[in-house]
């Protein structure tokens, strides 16, 4: 039987050796937005474990774009240099692993404490900061009311995305993902539940798409043929919210701007979202967007084992598989998955004696 999970995929000029990607997952472990030993160990382990692509966690394009003060950032040269070191190490120790970075702005969901410390809203004294959003609507009662972005701020944040993309390219990353999902800034523009603007960036669908599309266009112009992914939330899981049909339209327009792949997630916009998660619960969204917008997509969300991942690809519901928690619990997921599927993949020489036990 033909195997897809461990077959390569080429996007622009970048060849990914297989279709298993590490999902971006904030580690909330940085000081001043800088990559440190934790991040290096975390990403290198998954590279050695055989993933075709790594998407480095949400990295803020400006200080207010951080979810917590402990997020990675890519808005100054010190941060760029620290990322270069990470990329260099990956390329030295696992040369055929491709590494990308997710560029993000937290919008109204910023200025929070680490999840394991309760995610509480931080005051100025606790290193908290002002949050910004399309409209002055708080995420929930434990979040601040964000400042409504004016034209100057819209330009500043768009330029920040472009500058960060430029630095990511200079740092040696192979591809870029824009975070437009999970209720962060770009998603806040898309959804009528968080965007009640009365200018050209609010109201009807095309107006709500405008700012995220402008960001994608400007970034694409900066990075040329470097692969560009966009992560979307296919639905808010809430009445009157952003939905799958709008996501497919958004994907079509992103593709026209040169976006290569839509990374299809869901939710995150409102605290009262009603969803039931089960194995592969977002795969249907990937499949719908893939076929309606005729674009490459990824499936993510409770994909646990090799057979499930292979089935998603062989039934053409997605082009790549993005794994989050499965890779947190098992950095060597790929090595085990290949064994389960009876596919021979390279193991690190140092680990060869474990290949056939
Ligand atoms: C996440 N997720 C996430 N998503 C994203 O787009 N950017 C991010 O930085 C993060 N951060 C993050 C941290 C941690 C600890 C977890 C567990 C998750 C969501 C993640 O990428 C993924 O989409 C979901 O976890 C669903 O996939 P899995 O985990 O079921 O494979």
C-alpha cells in the first residue's frame, strides 16, 4: 500500500521529507522574548525524532502582541540572533528537518500570566501591558477591555508583521506561518463577535477580511517565494460567529495572494464556545476548505496515531498532518509511527540500535 505520511511534499522550493509537522505550541518560558536552552532542547528533540517540519510557537511581532510576558518575540535584533542560533543547531544536528515560525499578535487576549499560574490578567506592576483589538470588547470578565486600533496602529502592527517576517527570513527559517486563529488579533478582525467597527475594516465579510488579507499580502511581498502558511480557526463554535463558509472564502482570497497552505484549526474567539472534541474533530474543516478553496491544507486536532494520520491523507482531507500534544508526549512519534506503518525511515545513527527492538 502506498504510504503518504512519510512521502515528501514540496512547497515552493522547500522539500519537506515527510508530512508530519510539529504544531506551534507556546512554551511560556522566555525572558524578553528570547530563545533559551529550553526552546533549543524542545525543538531539537522533535527534529531528531523525525518530523518533516517544525512550526515554532507563536512569536510576537511587537511587545503588546505577546499572550504573556514569557512568550517568544521577534521584534528586535537580539531576538533574531537567538532564533538564528536555534535554526543553525537544527540544521547542524538534523539537516533534513525544515523549521518555520508562527508570527503572532495576541490582540485582546494579551497581558496574561502563564497557564500553569492561572492565566490571570497582569497589572502594570506585574509586567502587564495595554492590549489592542479591532473593537473595545473584552475576551471575558478576567480580561482587560482592549484599546480600539486606529489607523496609525493598524499600520504599525502590519509593518511589525512585515519586519518580523524579514527577521525570520534573515534568521534562516525555511517557512513562515501567520497566526490568524484562536481568537488572537487577526481572528478578532474576522469574527463579527469581536469586530463591530464601522470603518472599512468592519461590517460585511469583505470588510472583516480586509486587515488580515492586508497583513498576508504585505508579508508575502516581503518574503517572496518563501513558503507562507496561515493558521485559521474554521469556526468560533458560537452562534453568530465566524464560520466554515467564511473560512473557505478567506482561504480562496489568501491563496490568490500567494499563501501556500491553510493550517486549519478552530475556536478560541469566545470563552463560551460550544464544542465537543473527539479524535480528528477539526479534520472535516480542513477537508472542506481544501476542496472549496482548492488549496493545500493541514489537519490538526486530536490526531493521535499513525493509522489515523495516514487515513486523513489517503482520503484527501488534508495534505499535511500537524501534531501538538502527541508530540509533547512523544518526541519520537514519527519513529514509532513509521514502524507501525511498516515504512523504513532514517533514524539518527546514535539511536540505530533501538530501531529494530
Ligand atoms: C497550543 N496551541 C497553539 N496553537 C497555535 O496556533 N499557536 C501556539 O503557540 C499554540 N500554543 C499551544 C501551547 C500548548 C501547550 C498546546 C497544548 C497547544 C494549539 C496547538 O498548536 C494545536 O492546534 C492543538 O493542541 C490541537 O492539536 P493536538 O494537540 O490535539 O494535536
